C-alpha cells in the first residue's frame, strides 16, 4: 500500500477544515454552497401614475436588505414587470452602506438589467422581498406574472414572502389556489395612512391605500404610530416591515425563517 505524501494530507485537511467552517450557526451548509437565492421584486415606474411627478424604488430599502442577505451567503436576483433598468431614489450618501453600493459596479449593473418575469423559475428561490418607494405602487401590484411566481414559491416550494413599506402594495392582490387572499387572517405591516399626505399630488395618484386594502381583504394591518423605529410583523411565512428602518430587520427575519424551514 502506497503512502500518501504528507503535503497532500495537509492539503486535504485544509479542504475539510474549510468545509467545516462553511457551516452556519444553524448547522447547515452556507446558503451559497447549496445555491439558495432571494428574489427582489422592484418596479419600472418612473412617474406617479400618469403624471410628470418623478418616483423611484427606495434605494435604502433595497441595499439594507441586500446586505443582510449577502452576508448570510444568499445570492440575489431582481425581477421587475418589464425587466431592464429601474429608477432608484431616496438616496442618502451620508449612509455609508448606500454609498458603498452606489460604487459597486456589479450591484448597479444588476439594477440596470433586472429580469422580466418570464425568465424567473420560482423553484430556484427561498424567499421573495418586495422593495418599496413610490414606484412600488405602480406596475407591480397588478402584474399577474409576478403574482404567479410569488404564489408558486409560497405554495409549492414553501418559500417566504416579505415586503417593506410601500412594497406591501405588491402582496395585496396575492391569492392562494383556493381563492383566498394571502393576507387574510394574517398580521400585516406596511406604510400606514397615518404617515401619508393624503392631500398631496403624489398620493392622489395611488391606485389604493395599502392599509385600507389589506384590511378589506382580511388582513390584520398593524403599525407603529411612532414610525421610523424598525417596526415589522412576522406571521408564519409572511414577513412585512413599515418603513426604511425596517429593511434590515425584515431581511434578518427572512434569513432566520429560511434557516428554521431548512432544519425541519
């Protein structure tokens, strides 16, 4: 029997050690190793409705969630109703994380080349995350192709549905196969009417009030009257947050939820 050279043994030990270190706190292989992905839903809308009032996707709500998922080892894809470039706004370069991502060429390229719905296969994702911003009120909530992807992920593959701020508009029309609204009987959060300026021109373009529509469809809409305090709700595989301060914690709850589902 031939002896294995000592150098090879050292190399094999190093590889085994690396594999062991790739385990997460939940005892599972890292998300990246097993190909786990998150799907971000964003909007192509540049304007509020048919007006010339500019709107966009909320950059902070994207990057603060993205960073959490990336740190946890997930890869992220972006889908929008039309695919291609999306408008971004609400940018604060005093926020070091936002500034970091503004100069991340790969990240910005992903926002410039979002996927159209027909290219997305729901089985490849563990969760969906609806980003917010005024643009989230247009194009996304009524898009049947995106609805189909999300509900297939939720019903067929046991995935998690999450949304932030005005992104909650995207889940208002989701229905299960038996015809019930996804939000029915669930605790749901999003941007509440309390903090909207209902007399402003932008608000008058909204197709609906998130709070009112969720409530009409059987959801238990809960929110913080203080606001900007990280408020969020977790109800099974539905996770929602109120405003930009909730983006990171919503992502953290999604990561925790996926880990718990993987253990089962």
